[in-house]
C-alpha cells in the first residue's frame, strides 16, 4: 500500500511538472516556426498525447482484438470533449477563434460523420481503414497549407504597415530547447500518468474497491490524463488555443489514425453492438454539441460592441460537459452490471 501511495504522489508531481514543460516546448516551437499555437496544439500536442491510444490500437490489432481499438479511440474522444474541455472551462473560459469555428471544428464533425458512415454496416474493413488514414494525411496537409497562407498574409500586413514581422524579443526561442522540453515533457507526461494509474488501481484493490468501479473511474480518467494535464496547464497560462487544438487534434487522430491502423492490420468484421449503440452516437452528439455550444458565447467589453471574432463557453458549459461525462460513466456502469 505504501508503494502505491508513493507512486500516486510521485506520479502526480511528475504529471504537473511535465505538463508545464510540454506546454513550454509546444509554445516555443510555435513561436520559432511563426505558426499559431492552435495548429501546434492540433498537430504536436494533440497527436503526441494520443500516442498511448495508438500503441493500444496496434497491440490490439496484432493480438487479434482490434475491437479494443474502437472502444479505446471513441471512449477517449468522449473524455476529451466532456471531461477535458469541461474541466478546462472551470479554470478559464474556453475561447475558440473564428477560424476554428468555420474550419477546424466543422472538419471534426465531418470526420465523425465519416466514421458513422463507414460503421453503418457494422464492419471496419481494410479499405475503410485505408480511407481513414488517407483522410488523415489530406487533412493534416490541408491544415498546414492553410496555416502557411495565414502566415504569409500576416507577414504582408506587417510589411505594408512597416511593422516588424514579429516581436523579436518574445519570439527569440531556442528551437533546440523547445523541442527538448516538448519530447521530455511528453515522455514523462505519459509515463507519470501510467504510474499514477498503477498506484491508484493497486491502492483501490487494497481498499476493496470493485474492478468495475476502478475501470469506470481510475482507468477511464487515467487514459486521458496526458490530454487533461496538458490542457489544464495551457489554460492556466492563457494558451486557450493550445488547449482547444489539443482536443481537436487528439480526437481527429483517434478517429482517423487509431481506428485506421487497427483496421488495416486486422479488419474488424463485426463491431461491438454496444459501441455502435452507445459510444459512437454519444461521440457524435458531443462533437455537435461542442460546435453549437461555442456559438452563443460573446465577450463584451465596457463601451464596446459585442465581439464576434471569438467564440467559446465558460463555466456553465464546463459544468454541462462534466455532467454529461458523469452520466456516460453511470451508463457504462449500468450496462456492465
């Protein structure tokens, strides 16, 4: 029991520390490349924190249990929106830029719709997996091209206004140090989350807690700890773009790559009925809710008109998402009995 408690304490300390270092590295890379923290959040933070899900997907497919990849990917997507964005909103309002509302979140909705379409026959074939992987590559290239276009536009505006391209003092970031913190932070982030889950599970077993309750609480939350910790760290630093990009990128990665790789390695001939009747509809509903809940948020300043270039939600939306996540866990518990 003492070893379990020690693992929890050390894991929690390392989790908090590594999340801060990971965000430092991501912001530094974004500044060095002259790209938005939102894109870095999508590509580096989102994909990086989804590495555990990808490993589980590959191992599941190789062990002839590709069904696990579906539950793992879609369960993680549900947690990313309901748990992570819900918790983040309690710390600081989740603010989404207009570009994300008109481009990135709608694409996430389309990716989810593609998933529903491919799963309608109850199978995920090799062709389905290949389609998902190709869609991932195309969307990633598209996002990079859009960002480069926006970057050139900003540079042209700065030149026409005789302004410096960037604030040199704030953008003088050592790329080597940033990449180092990014990789070290990610590695320790994943390792510390696993240490924390291991200690919590062993402590719960020692206290006589049932496996069902452990699975619905500690393990369910534990698989999303890297995303949760990095999003909270980003919110505390005011890097809202990074937190939102993290969730969108992670969900896109899970939907297209995690499931796609599993299907290419070992096609799924009959999906779990519960995944089709529960997890996929809930994931789709939460994705749509994320889009619609961001629309009404208007930030007003004294003596100014309502701004319309930013959208998002605050604590009320956060409570709603967390309540839905708790309801999802209760549903899992009821169906598992």
